[in-house]
């Protein structure tokens, strides 16, 4: 990792979130990754004054144009960029960085360069907490797995970051909903379970902003009761923690619960 050293020095200094605005950097592969699983939690955090930065590596051009199609495949990258902007606005996310890597091919990207890219955003935004995908990639999508691996590696290099969270679905929920397409994790690995009922409408607005993607999951046309079971509670693992005292997530989410 020799060529990463230039990015490391500025992010190694320790800082406490008590003396700085709490900031979470969420790192994903496609427009909509920020919304469908963690969107309610991001909205709750933003509402509590946490600065949310979203870094998305692709425009999602390999995704659906909708059924019936809402645009041509050529138009899809620009359409999904606008959908992402609208979803982030709905969730209260102030800052979005959308990169132009090729959807479906992130595993072929230069790993060191991708980690350096994340570290340069870390350096600029100084988050205390990172959020990304775990090794399961949630849906098993290779792009999700790649981004999760790069983020975990970036966490190891950025000594000022307190905790790394990953979006997760507990085994018991996947079984209760018979969701075989979800790569669930054992219940005991869940570090945070967040009831997002107070921002349910906000999350629905953000989900609907991703209009081209509404037909790609059977869950999107499921009855509301079933949707609430799956989308209404959000789960996170915390695979790495450097300083639990500086990890503001549990305390902020408890506050928003009251
Ligand atoms: Zn995705």
C-alpha cells in the first residue's frame, strides 16, 4: 500500500466529535444504495444535526429503466443522478459525491486507487464514522462487495475514524419474510437496530424518488404491512471500532427515539 502514504498523514490525527460537528461518510456503489436499507437512519441522523456525506461510485447505468421504461438506457445515468439528488434531498443529506466508474465492473477497478479515492474524501470531510456494505454485499452484488472491501481497508488506514458500520439484514428477518435473495447475517452480529417509524414517510419519499428502480424488487409492490417489516426497521453491523467513546451513532439514535 506504499502509494497510499501520501493520503494517510492528514487523517491520522485524533479528533473528538464533541469538539467537531459529527459527520458520517456513507460509501456506496449505486444510486439507491443510500436509501433502501439505511435511508431512514440517515434521515434521523441528519435531523439530529449529523452531517451526512454520501459517496457513490457509479451512476447505476446497468440498472433498470423502469417497467414501463421511464427513459432510454442512454438517458439512464443522468436520470439516476437526478433520482439520487432527489432522494438525498428528501433524506436531508447535505453533501453528495457521485463518481463515474462503470456499474457492474467495480471489482475490476484498481483497488489501491479506489481506496486512495475514499481516503481523499475522508481527508476532506473528516468523518468520525464510515458506513458501507459488509462482506455479504447485502444482495451479493459484486459492486457492493468491492465497495465494502475498499471501505474496510480505508478504515484501517484512517486512524481518526472511530467506527465502521455496515448495512445488514438479520437472518431472523430474512427468514420471517422468506427473502432468499437477501444475504442475511446472524442476528448476533447486529450492533444497531433502528426503528425508523418517525421518518417512514420521508423514507418512502426517498424510495419513490428512485422511480426507475421501483419495479426491480418484488418488495416495492408488496403490501405496506410487509414493506414496513422490511424497510421500517434498519439494521447495522459494526465490524470495526477504534474508539467506542467517539462513535456518536448509538447516542444520537437513542436521542431521536425519544
Ligand atoms: Zn447497489
